[in-house]
């Protein structure tokens, strides 16, 4: 089959790889100049299936309201009343109900676990080398933080996640660089989870896809999709004033994140995607003689501030914040200040701040949490969308699922709560 993939973020490029692996003739359309230029560019890099969870959860609305005006709030409402925001928040609020949350969390964990297995298989089989490290530590500063984490621990146990609740001494043995002057009540250790450089992996996937015959068209804006037995992709070179071109395919897979909204709207398939912005800073680690553990060994998460600190080779990345509304081109100083605070609390002096690079990315979030995989309802148009802040953790599994569905094969995992039907019924 001739298959078009729209978007070359981590979702699009893994989808292209899986389709090319199946022997399809693949063409990828991307409006930027390379792969992983937007949401996949500088994320936290954490792959922790047990912590891939819907933002819509019981008690979450109250937490959001309580922390909206906090200096170091994990969630910020930057532009109340922005177009589409009220309807999205209403659907999000309904998805916070206990039974809905449990079903969505189970679906996301199921997909995340499958995705981690697929990532490891691809990495092993292709002998891929990219910045990665094993182990993830959730830091609980106080007894109150530990109490709040108890419900999550019960869920991890029910899901069969390998974790250990450990005291501060054991946590510092796992991550010797942790600042001994900062209070640490306990930690949750997930030894099977990992940190990896998403952007590096995306570039490797592009090369492997091209080796299998996939073609990538960069700086190419898709302006229209027309469904049918041979769906049509209308596209034009980005910003060059060139005439638009039409091409037909046997199938089209939309992986364009927020860019999918106008394309799908015209098909009568509205997708309730909202940009929830995340921030990161990346800086070289400071090399200190006699201190090989200056900085994190792998990945840690400050549970109070929802900020992750990841080791990427000889660099450290600090990522967090959830900003609803706002603009991609405006950095919120408070969000940046929170990243610096958490890094300086746990690993003071470990980074060369003068060389730090700052990033803000738009996570394409659906109100209830899980992505949408499979048929769109428009003939010949398939979806791989809405992964939110978990695109890296869900990418390989999502791509394999969509590849199997297009080939009319059983994907091997339960797809309940992962198709478009739940959005239409909700």
C-alpha cells in the first residue's frame, strides 16, 4: 500500500518506521525542516509506564484551583476563556470522575507498557545507540507528600508495576548526587523505567525508515485531506508561495498533533485537542574532579512540583509545568524559575547555567487522557493523535498498533478507551 503519514514528530516518525517495516510505500509530510522539531524537541525523556496517567483524575480540579496562584504551581491557567478552552475543560472535568479515570489510566498504562517493550525490541534489534539510562526515582519531600502518594502506590501495585517505596538513605544511595541539605522523607524507585533522548531516537527512526524506502518531505504544509478509497493529500511547500499539489494514497495516517485539528475539522471529525504547554531547560553538566556523581545518574521526579530531572549523556534536562492557554512564543518567568528551583534544590551547582537552552512545547492533550488510535470514521483516514505529555513513552506502541490495524491484524493489546468512539460517546 501507498501510505501517507502527516507529521514527523516522535509519533509520526515511529509510525513511518513501522509502516515501512511492514513493506508499505511510505511518504511523510512535515511542515518543519526536520523530524522532532516541535513537541518532541526537548521533552523530559522519561519512559515510566506506571506514571503515564490521565491529567483528568479525582481531586484534580480542586488541586488546580488551589495552586493556580502559587509561585511554583505545577499547573497554570495562562489565558482564561481562550477559544475552545471552556468546552475542553468541561469534558476534562467530567473525565475526572473515579470510574472514568480508572478506565483511562488502565488503557494508558497498557499502551505504555506495550510501547516500552516495543522500544526495547527495536533498540536491540537495530542496535541503536542514543543517550539513555535506566532507573527512575520519585522524590517525596515530606510526610504530607508521602501521604498523597499512597493512592498512586496502590494503583501501581494493582497494575503490576515493579516499584519499591524506600527511605531517604536508600534513595541517596541510588542517586548519590542528591543534596543532603534538602529534606527527603521517602522515594519511589522504579528500577525498570528509564530516561532516553527522544529527539536522538526520532532521528535514528528517520534513518531506519529511509533505509526501508520511506520518503520524507520537509517544509511541506498539508492543507487538505479528502477521504475515499484512495484518499487525497493536498500540500504545498511551506512559506514559498508555490502552487499546491494533490497526491492520492491507499491510506493516510494523521500524526500532526495540534496541526491535525483544522484538517480533521474539514472532514467533519472534530478532535478536542488543547495545547497544554510544557517547559524545559537543558544545560551541560559541570565536571568536578573527584565527584563523578555530580548531577543525576538517571531520572528523578520531584513529586511536589511535578518537575523531572533527567541525565542525557553529559547534559542535564529539567522539565515540567502544565500551562493551559498562553502562547508558544511567550515564556512564563515563573515556570522557568520553578525549573531552576527544583534543579538547585536537588543538584546544586551541577549545571552550567550560562549555557542553558530553554524550550517551550505544546503538548496535544485530549480532555480525558488517552490518545486516539485507528480509523477516523472518514474513509481511508487513520489517526495516531492526542498523546499529551506522554508521546515519547507511548510512541513505539502506538505506531505498532496503528500499523497492525491498517494491515487488518490483531494488534495484540486491548484497545478499549483508545479509539475515537469514546470521544463521540462522551
